[in-house]
């Protein structure tokens, strides 16, 4: 036994199992999956450990012959080592100890979803109280502190899987592999019907494209956002929508991660029907778009293409038509308006804008994403579906404009690569429910889990095709679609809370503003993080379909 994994489950232990085996310290025992994933020869069934967190009661005096129980295994990760690392250290005094950790709040969200409240791990490790958040978090923190105070510092590595190969390789005094670090996730997989049927929702059709050298497709030469002046706290929205005092609504509003939103909740607006609001909504979207484009400071004659988008359809003339007319652009300016793509829009919009540059050499492509989520908000009525309440808790209005340039000397982050992937059989996960008197955006409860299931695999393939690994990404921009969306993506990609802090901030300050959401995150990343030249970022968008967008940027 060379490495004892002392970290709790749900800290990336399946990823660590594969990584340790690739680094030559396998086979690695994992309580949930004792079969090595890299082809290393595993001990026979008779050799597998007979002691585990669910066969030994807390405080049991049963003596375990660890040398015999783990004969043939080179390392261990997961609950077994977490519970018995001290006993294992006695059995293997020269072994190294690997304490895998993650942000406590994120760890609990993952553990709570994946550990059966009546199961062995809950009973043996948490005393049957995994559902009690503070109790579980206290145990988690106390365990990590005990490991760090017990194991000599020279034999201990405190590690997050988001750190990739380098810390592990240095700790084990071995060379880092050239392959991407394995990022495996079990929470979403166990909940996805597609995976239960033995197939990945990200299974590709045609064979993967050959690797190609990285070359900037275009640059985002300018980026602005425009909001209405009126904002509302969650408490104010509850009151305006007639949800104050509704226990379910108040719980959703409190836990969804949103604090304030830009909305139109005036009395006359809320009294009107969806059709009656149309002209007012169109005017508001136009004014926000004008404000956003004005801030770019670009000469309208230098724009060769406009790509506009909104979940709310303007019919005709489109927002792109109106902007050409308002700014008196060249009549030959190409124009495209896209509707219904929603929260996944930024990646396909920027991708399309990049592709149009060749048709207008020396000119910019302009992307305008404007959203009025207010247009779908209606007051509560008896018998409202819970999906309506959830949508009322998270959506806000917003607008963003991006200037895309094909010039090599243009400033701004370079678009290196992009991909849009639609998960089969998920068309009903996001839909706009309409009636003459009511409307709401319906979000299926399983949407976050379905979007996150297989996301690690999708990202690994995307990065591999572009000659990169996850450890090459310095800045993560995740769609701020709601608390569970951010948590599930964070969990699936083994990101820290700090990695996605700007997404959490955007959700708190604006809510989910649909189409332009990720552009708010990108703008804040540029301003708050001040990426250095050459650093790379990755945008992850999730929207109707379910469609997942990935875009690789270089600052």
C-alpha cells in the first residue's frame, strides 16, 4: 500500500482512483467500484477487503488484518480510507496519505444528493443524520482537521481534483501524464435515465475530429451590458406576485441564490395579458439594445453583420432590422435574429458571428442578446404549478452586446474553439407554457442533473481535440441559471466555489437573465479577475434542448 486516501466520498474519489492508477500506484480500491479502470490487474474477489464503513460499526473492537484485507492493492480512496486511515497507517508506516477535499458547501450538496439517508454510509459515518446539514458539515470539517493534525506534513497531500496532475505527480515523485486529468462524476450519472440505460447523454455520433492546432477564430473586441433602472429584492417580488406567505414559494425564493433582479413589475404591467404587453416589451428591449450598442463606441458603418437574439419573439421587424434602421447602418448589413435558444445562446451567437466575418472583410459582427423575462411573469393564481413558482424566483431582465472582430491585432479575448451539444430526449425539460390568461417558463426538476450528467466527458473530449487539458483553464464561466444549475456543473467538473464565484455573484445580483446570462459572467470575469495575457477561459452554457455550449477563450 503506497497511498492511503483519507478524504470523504464525494471529493472526486472516482477521478482520483483512475488518476492514481495512471500514475503507477494501482490497482486502487474504491468502495463503490473496486474494478480498476486502467487495465491494472485487480486482486481476486477473495482478496478484496472484508472490512468497510458499512460492515464495521462505529467503535467496533473487531480486529482487521489490513495487510491481508488489502493484499494486492497499491492504493485506496473513498470511505474505507476516510474511516480507517489511522489503522492503515499502522499497517503501512511508509505509506503516503492523500486527503481529497472540496468546498464544504459544495461537498454537502453532492453528498446529500448521492448518499441514501437510510443507507450504510449515512448510518455508519453520519449516524443516520446525513440530511442534517450542519451536523454533516461539522463532521466533514472535523475529519479533515483531524487528518491534517494526525499525519506528518511530509507524508500528507491536501488536494482538490481541480488542481489536476501536477500536485499529485510531485507528491508521488513521478512524471505528469500528457493525457487530460480524469474527471468522473457519479451524482448526476446515478440520477440520469439515459445513463441507467447504459448510454451517455453525450454519446457522439460521427467519430471525433482530428486534433488541430489552436488558432484564434475571432476576438471579442467589445462587450457591454445594459439593465433597466428598476430592481427588486426577492421579498419585493414575492409581494408583487402575490406569493407572500406561501411557504413553498418563500422557501424557493430564499434558497435559489438570487438576491435582486431587474424587472418590470409595475401594477399596470402585471395586470396586462401577455399579448397586451407586447408593444411595451418590444420597446423596452429596443431601448436596452440601443444603450448596450452605444456603450461599445463603434462606428455603425464598421458593422457588417448583426446577430440578435431573444427568447421573447419580436415577430417582424426583428431587433436586428430595427437596430440597422436606428443607427443608419449600411443597407447591405447582414442581419439574423434567433429566438428560442435561451440560456445556451451566447456560444452559438458568438460562433455564428465569427463565421460571418469572412463575408465582410475589415468589418465587425455585432451580437445583441436582449431578454425580457418580465414578459412571462404573472401573478400567482390558485392551482399554479410549482414550476411557475420556480421560474418566478430566478428570472430577470438583461441585455448584452458583443463586438466580434476577425482582425489579428484586435484587442479582447480570442475565441479558440466552440461546441454546441444537444442531449437527446430532453426537449420537454425547458418550455414556455402559454394560455390566454397566464404564462411561465417551465423548467423540469431534473434539468440540472441531466445537463451535468456526462458533462465532464464532453468537456474532456472538447479540450483533447484542442490539445488541452482541464488544468490549462484558469478562468471558468458557468451559466448562472439557478442554484442547482451552478452546483451541478461545479460538481460535475470538480470546480471549487472560488472557480465559479463570479457566476454565483451574477446570479445573486441579476438572477437568470436568459439569453445574455453568460456574457454578464464574461464581462465580470474580465473586470474582476483581470486575466493575464495568454490565460485561458471556458464558458459553459445550458439552455433549452437541453443544449450545452462550450467556448474556449484566450485572454
